[in-house]
C-alpha cells in the first residue's frame, strides 16, 4: 500500500534538483559514458488495462518488495516518491521524481529520476506494451552511476543488487514471488 509523504517532505523533494544530466534520456538515448541497460519480459497475464493501472500506481515497486511513500498514489509528472528497501540501519531510501508518464491505448509507463539522497544518480523507465498478439511486455531501462560513498564502495556488489532488483521489477506485474 502506497503511503503519502508528509507535505513538507514532498515540497522539499519537489524543489530538489535532479542528480544527473539529460533528464528524460531513457526515452531517447542515455547520456554518453553513462552505464545503461534495458531488460524486457513477456508477462503471463493479458489484461492490459489492469496491469497498466497497477504499474501507474507504483505496483512494480511494491511488487518488487519496496516500501513506497509518494506525494500521490498514482504517478504523474512531478510526483515525488521515496522507495525503501531493507529495514532499520541496513535499509536504503531512494528519493525520485517522475519525469514523464506514458498513457496510450497499447502502452503505459513512466520515467523517474534520482534526487539528492538517492544511492545512485540516473533515471529509470518502466513501460508496459500490449503486443499485436495480445501479450504484454514489461520493459525496464535505466542509466546510472554511483551516487553515494556506499554504492561506490560496493562497486560490483551494488551492480549485482541493481540487477536483482530489476529481476524483481520484471516479475512484479505477474505476481511471481520475488
């Protein structure tokens, strides 16, 4: 269940600068020199409208095991969010702001970008496409660099954690256990 951010936190995050260049680049081409990836999965489900609404209500993040606190329960340009993984002092909080939302008859999704305090710097895209045969494909694409001493120190381990989280995202709309 998405929790709402306190007004003061939402206002602070809404005013914060993005921590990377070329905002919106996951919809085009990642910035030169930035590590990027794109992963896709064809889902078992075929109910596009239901799956799209779940995606646009932070369902991929929640289904992947993240706690979501946002300025709105549904994505929209400018909505801010803090996703958290882990508990207590071992947990990480990652603030982001929605850059763009896609809502078309056969395509839905959004892009969000990192804000100060996020362990990475970059942008992530989540998009659901209805294919000509009725199948649904979820795509997760991102470009990022380490944004904190912890992720720099973690190096390859941080990259492995990002790949595992992406796997969870790709399974989240099917309801497959993470």
